[in-house]
C-alpha cells in the first residue's frame, strides 16, 4: 500500500449532506486545519476557516440566521462570502471590508459536502457517485494509510447471506469503492490528522435495494472502527501505557 499524501488542490469530503441541515453549522478538521461547515436558509453549503477575526472564537460554535452566520462571542455576523456585515456593539458602523473570514471552495454531490483548500482546485476532482444511501461518518484513531490497508482486506455484509471478501478501488484522491457481490459501498476519506481519519460511508443504490442494507452496513462500520483502532500501529503500546 502506497502512502497517501494530501494536496491543497485535492477535494476532501467534510460531511454527509444529510448531517448539515439548513440553519446549522459543524466544526471539522482537514490535516490539522480547523474549518466550519454551515448551511444557509436557502440550502447552500459553505466551508470556511473556523475562526472569527475578532477574538478567534470558533465560528462552528455560532448560530446561523438566514444567509448569515454569527459568532457566539460578540455576535459579529458574516454573509455567505465571509464578509462581516454587522457588529452588534456598533450597529451604525460601516464595517470595514478587511474584516473577512477566509472561505474555501465547496461542492455538494451524491450525498457529500466536499471542499478544497486551494482556490484553483479543479471541480472535476469531485466524484459523481450517482444515487446513494448515506450510512454514517466514522471517526477512527488511525492513519488513512492504515485505514486503506484494513479496507483492502474487508468483508461486506450481503443481503440474506454471510459476509464476503471485498475489493477496493480508488476513484479519486479521497474516494474509494468497496465492492463485494451485489454490495457496493463508497468510502470518502477525510484526513483529520496523522493518526485521526474520518470515513464517510455511503451505499451505491443503482439497483434501488440499498435501503435494506443500511442497518447491516451501519453495524459493519461500527465494527470496522474497532478493528481500525485496535490494529493501528502503536495501539498495543497505548493500551499498555
């Protein structure tokens, strides 16, 4: 297994679409960089640096009102372009254009929210997975390299039969297909840190039968997390310590 290296031009999945409903926000991390994922009242997703320029408070702790997100600390409100539009302590102030939060490219496709930290990222790098059934986002204390090694030996649940060995196929920089018989999963990977990986798991619903697999795949995913963490390099030493 070759070591996976991240580039700022790579598109990275940061959340299942269903997990970020209109009017909500959530924090996420890409290679140590803290970001906020939020959705405005019109349903558009946004990905920004997770820091208010005023006092450094995480914007993911804030609140969404219409097409603005406001910082929890002092209520500074920012529009969808990241520009501060209102400071409650100075309601008549014309807010300087320099007060702005860095924003990142965002694309939403096939049940996933994707972002790229580089402004020149090619949108062709966002995979179109077709019709899918989202299962869950799984966070494991292991490297992406280790997660891929385990997935390469995985067995998948089959409807009405015992689990069977699966094959792992890379689709894009951060997305893989895991296939066993009639079962096909998509695993979109988000490197949180050197020893922290998020796997966003979806079922290919091209045959219209994925809904019946959602529960067994969810159980499989939970077991997978245990396998990833207990078999990760250094896991035994951590238990002894």
